[in-house]
């Protein structure tokens, strides 16, 4: 019977290394999770970053590392320590629906290998296996979904770190072969051949033939199986477009039967490219939009300033016109006052007198005004309204304006048009006389 010494998949020193790595990994996760609490002072809103990078965006990634297979039917006997692990490479494409969920497809290639180097041979049975090597290459394709539980803290500090927990469904396609070397010794005596095992006695009367041979075998095998993946993926954003990560995955093989392994484990490094605009382009677009808005606001402000300037210029022109008109009227008034004493007025005129602090005239005054107006109907009339100097200048000015308006309305009722009553001037108490004779409106026929 063959003597075999089995070597476990993970040696004691590897168990220690794996334990240290797991402790370090969970320490990082817990420390980051602890620091992912809301800052009491508040953080800048990251909704724009999530909207650009993790909402409705595509990404591709490459990954590579090591794989381990458990539950392989072919035993390791005196094999190399490195046979317990194998290289693994692959890649995939993901679509991030929201910052906390994404879906995608992935491909992975790897292999597992087992070797038998027998330290001693037992000649009790033939043929004797001297060496064995088993290698299986497999291709994994899966559809999966990932969930980012770091998004449970929407105002977390470590926004550059995301931890995705994933699962899905996959299909494994594997092909390999078993290579073996066997020794076989047979003895033929009296025409009968049998394996040469144990002690052999040969005498002079025997006819014995002993034959030895070496046989090699190379058997091919293949299988296709479904599997369920479970992964933990830590990703670090180097930039808006580039992300690196560490990924651990365990694949549970379904309906494995005799040849497929029980589980496949992976330790991988990932490099992801996100199809999003870079930070420079994003800033350029952002500030370009702001500059466009500022330019529009500036143009609108300039238009408003031009409109205000035009209105101000118009108001200034109107003010200057009124000032000039007032100056002309004042000059005419001064001329009238200077010439009043020396020049004999030959033009017919009529005076409507008012009581103190009143803009109403009596019925007799109205009859006299009507008689005067009927006499000169169709002529041009000028009106000058005055007030005595008692009271304030402002009030006297308003009082004389009311008196002027009262007489003008009476004349228009008689038949005069407004154009026939020019100039019509109210001077208030500018003459400075405090007497009843200046509480009047003087009508002059032009």
C-alpha cells in the first residue's frame, strides 16, 4: 500500500499571516466607519460629486491577485508550498445606478494545482504510482450587484473611501488534466504472468521471466458549474476618474459532484476607470457657467444703467427747460413791475377782488366779470393772480394759484378757450404788499 503524507492547504505560518491581514483589514474598516460620523460643524455638500461620479455612470476595471481552491478531490502529497495558491486576473464593467448600488458583469481566469511526490513506494501492489500532477484552468463569468454601506453616513468625512458588499450569480467553465508516472514489475512463470510483489523464489527447475516497465498517463477532465459569489470590496478614489481597491471574494460552487472544488477564494487588487468628466473639466464647466451667468447679469445691469442714464438725462433736460421758462417768466414779471409805474396801460383790464385767505369771489364780482368778458369775447386775455404778504410765501403762492384757477374756469364757462388765457401767472405775495387791494386777479385784454 502506498504511503502518503498529506499537507494542508494553509500551513501554520500562513494561518498566522492570514489572521494578521484579517485583523488589519477589519481594523481599517472599523476606524473608517467610526470616522464616518457626521461632523458637528458640517461638511461641504457632496451631492454634486455623487451626482457626477456615482449616479447613472459607467466604469470599467481590471483586477489581479491570488486565488485558493478548497475541497479539491486530488490530494497534495509532499507538494510545493506554492501549489496552495494560484494567480488570478480578470476585469469587468459596472453601471452605478445610485451612490449606494451598482450592477455589473465580470470575468475571471485562474487555476488550481495539486502535486503528489511520494517519499516512499510500497511494492506490495502493482502498478506503483511514483508521481502525480493535477492542474485545472477555470474561467468564471458572473452578473452581480454591489451595495455601498458607507452611504449610510451621507455627510461622512471619508468621502474618498467606499466599501461595497456584493453578490450575484456566476457560471464556471473549467478544463484540466492529471499527469501520472507508474512503475510496474511482472513475473511470468509456467506461462502465467502476475505482479512481482513480496519475496520471489527461483530454483534451477523453474522457467521464470521478470519484466519491468514505466507507464505515464495524461487524463483530461472538464466541468461546468454554477456558483454564488460573495465579495467585500474596499475602494479608494485617487481622482474623479481613477479608483484603486482591495477585494476579497468567496465563490460557493453549486452541484459540484466529484470533480469541482467546494469553494474558490480570491484576494485581488483592482484598478477602475470611471467614465466621468475630470475635475479640471468639471471646474471649467462650473466656472464657465458662472461666468456666463455673471456676463448676463453684467449686460442686464449695463442695460438698466443706460436706461436710467437716459431717464436722468431726460429729467435734467426737462428741469433745465422749466428753469429757463421760470427765468423768462420772472424776467417778464420784473419788467412788468419796473414799467408799471411809468407806463400808462392803455390795454383794458378788469380786477376780481377776493377776501382775505379766500379763493372764492362774490356773486357781484361774478356778474362784473361776466359783463367784462362778454364785452371782449374772442380776444386774448392775460391773467395775473396775487395775494397779500400776510402768511407764509408758500401758502400765499398756493392761494394765488387757486384764485387764478377759479377766474380761469369762470372765463372758460363764458366761452373763452384755454389758449385764449395766456399768459396766466400766479405770483403769490412777491410784491410784498399787505393790503386788500392785492388780493386779486388782474385780467388784461391783449
